[in-house]
C-alpha cells in the first residue's frame, strides 16, 4: 500500500424508530330490556271504627269522676253544675267510645318491572390485516 493513498471505511449505525397507533380491534354494545309481569298481592289491612254513644246518668256526685277504660271502651264523664239550694256536682252523662278493629283482605294487581342487560361484541369497522 502506498503511503499517500488512504481509504475511507464507512461505519454504519442503524437507529430504531418506534411508533404507536391506536387500532380498533372490536367493541361491545350494551342494551337493556325491561320485562314486566303482573302479580296479585293479598295483604291484611287493619281498620278502626270509633263508635260514640251517650249514656244519660243524671246522678248527683261529690267530685268529678275520672276518665276510665273498660276493655276497648274509653268512658269520659261529663259533669255540669246545676243550681239548687246549694251548688252540687251532678253527673249528667258518660260518653262511651268503643274502638272496633277489623281486618279486610283487598287483593290488588300490581305491575313489577325487571331489567335485563344484553351484551353484544362488535367487530371493528376498518380492520386492516398486516
């Protein structure tokens, strides 16, 4: 080799370029359907009735009687003062209030709803094979 001649040897280096892109590969469709059905319910309902009865007593008393209860009946004494030679307490009447409870069945038809989810897989619109 001559001293005056030189050769250049290229040194090559490769570089890696990485790119990412989003590709649609599929999808999911979720829908729901409501199912309705009727059921008959039959429940007891409590009812109360109040009956008011007046019972004349017309009896002289020294003090006002207190309110009292006999089983389901509440008794409220009503007194008044009447004018005689002297003033005296006179039991004029009693009010008897009786509470009567009854149960009545009232079947009713009611509408109940239930939801159901339906899931379907969707294929991509533009799927490119590489």
